[in-house]
C-alpha cells in the first residue's frame, strides 16, 4: 500500500538550512482530481450539448424536408388540377358554340311557350387548404357547366331548323282561304310546293312517333324531338323511316307527294311546342338545299 503521508526535505546550500514538508496523499489526489475534473466535465457537457443540438437540428431538418415534399406534392396536384380545369373550360367553350341561326331558332322556341323543362395567409398549409377548397368549388361548378352545355347542345339538336325540303312556300302559317271549302280557316303549318318524290328531311334530331296514313294529311310522319317539341310532315308519297326509329337533322325520312287532301305535290310541315302550333318560318325559312350550303 502507498503511505498516507510523504515528507519532502529541501536543503539550502548557502545557509545549510533544511526545510521539511509533509503532504498527505489523499487530499492532494482529491485536489488534483477536482482540478482535472473541471475541464473534463466541461468538455463532456459541451459534447453532450452539441450532440443534443445536432439531434434537434436533424429532427427539424427532417420535418422541413417532409413539409417540403408535401408542399411539392400539393403544388404538383394543384397545378395538375388547374391545368385540367383550364382544358375542361376550353372544351366547354368549344362545345357551347352553336350556329347563330340555330341559337336564334332556340330563342324563338323559348319565347313561344312556357319555359322548357327546364392571399397570403399565416402558414403555407392554410394557403394550400384555401386553394384546395377553391378547386373543389370550381370542380362542382364545372360539373354544372358541363351539364348546362350538354343540355344546350341537346336543345340545339332538338330545335327544328329551316324547311324539310326544297321548293317554294305556297301556303303560310295563319289564317287563309281553304282551297277546298273556300272559307277562312287557320292553317297551323306551311305548305312547301316541290316535285313528286323529292326527299323530305328531318329538321331536328328526334324519335319517329308514327309514320302512316292520317286522314286529310295523307301519309304523315310525326317526330318527337324532346323538350316538348314535335314536327309533322304530311301528304308524303312514301316513307323512308318507321315508328320508333331515331333520326338526326338532315336524315331523309320520306318523299313528297299529294296523298290525303291535297291539290298538288307538296309537303305539309308543322311545328308544335308543348302541343301548340308555331310558325315554322320563325325557326328558319331556307329550303334544304339552301341551308345545306
């Protein structure tokens, strides 16, 4: 074992005097340990603090990186949806284009009856949430707009437009002197004088309700176009369609003749809106060959 005390003797050569120093081991070791412990402890504390700070910085960096990824993803999604909305709006603009003449006819149909069936925010997250809400609203409005365009297109296709055959209008819509009775009567159609066997065309998209003999009208075709719109084509010599068939504007549905009560070869053309007759000439007065050009 080490001794508990050490004695040091210091001799002065000039005077010959001796000086004795006795030192206890334990207190000296304790003091030395304490002196050495201060820098060691400080170094350890500094290293621990630095390590903790680095961990906090790494955690913060990881959090920021996740947020950046989220924002980049959200930005890409928003950009994609905005581009899709712009494309859809452009398509709607293209689809909503209707021939001005047909649009005028649509307006006449509507007028003649009852209505047809008719920001810097406090956080980026709030900004993205707001944009998301706005895009959701735009999506909903776009659906409504698409439905509106589809309805408009359907109405445009169903609106009887121009005359169903080549020829000259010999009897107009309204009161006239009946050629058979000589009395004043109301004529709910227009008569188009044309050559026997000339083609007769559907003036709008629809479904053939009937195609057959009908009293004074002779061979008569009746087409339902939807939206309360109906057209009738009378005095035909023959049929090119049958009941239940779907036809489009411009399809040949029959041939001009003089069946029924007729003084010569012609087409009786009638337009009804919700069961009430209207003047077909208000919807366009061009013959088939002229309107095709």
